């Protein structure tokens, strides 16, 4: 469950503009393009649906949250792919490279790769940086509101093994099994501030110093708690 809601969490600034410029699998090839099943074409006629593979991506109600973008579903083959995916994020502060661990979090990594392929993250802000209690830069919401995401949710994975150390990348959420597109970079060990509620999807392999500089100028003007939540 979420620990605490940060008072004044709307006091945020855009600190990094993210443009995905390269994604490769561990064999050096680009992920194959995958077809998708559309979420309800008419938000007012929303009917919950779910993919039939092991990931079980579940549709979200676009009518209830206008900040969501209709993206369809990621592929959901059996078994779920476990490849390593390397993604380069070209930002206005420099390039951040992330190695996504498909073995530890196959469904969430597959989802992130799918959204990258759809250019979902292009020119999106990272509007939240926290430098007390936890040390994170949160990204992945094209609207910059903290409420945006794709038209589906992804289940939690491998929480028992989650380690929120410097360089880890984890999914933000609004409660159990509500992962979407938002994720956060951990710039300094935040193990004491975060309970094991957030799926770790990979690690920063280049550009951690860029993120640390962003957090050092933290933009959360609200009171901080010893434990914080990372929500979408």
C-alpha cells in the first residue's frame, strides 16, 4: 500500500524533456513491431477487457481519467519474453541509458518497450524530483500532471527482490497492480524510504550523474516524511 501522500505535490517543475532515440534487445536488434488490441474506441462505452497471455494487461477507463492516452494493448505472448532491453533517453541535460531487465520484470519491460516503440515518451516532461526521504526523478507522463498514462495497467512483478538503490529504475503506481507508463529513477539509496511496493524494471547504466544534479536542485517544496509514496 502507499505510505504517504506528499502535501503540495502539485508544486513541480519540468526538469527533463525525454526523447527516446534508441531501443535494442540484448542481441543488438531492434524489438519487432507488435500489433495491438485497441481499448474501447468510445470512452463512454467502456467495457473492461484483458489480454489472455501471462501478463494479463487490463484496460483502463478513459472516461474516468481523461489524462490517459488510448494506446491499445502491448503484445502478450506465451511465454512472456525475458530479453534485456537497452533504451537511450536523449534529454535536455544529456543522454541517460537504461538497461531494462526482462527476466526480473518481463511484463513491465515488455510494456515499456511497446510504449517506446509507439513514441509515447517523445518530448515528455519529468515533472517531479524529490531530494528528501527518497531521492527520485519521476518521468513517463506525457501530460505532466502526474495522472497520465496509457489505456491499460500492468501487474506488479518481483516485489520481494526489489532493491531501491542508486541507479535503480522502478514503476510508479496508484496501488497494487496499477503500473502504467510512469517510472522513477532512484539517484541515491532510498531503501529506507520506500517499502517494496514498486516494481524494479532495470538500472541506469549511463547518465546517473545527470539525474543526481537534477535531484540536488529538488523541487518538492512541501513537508517531507521519512517514507514517501511514488504514485501516478
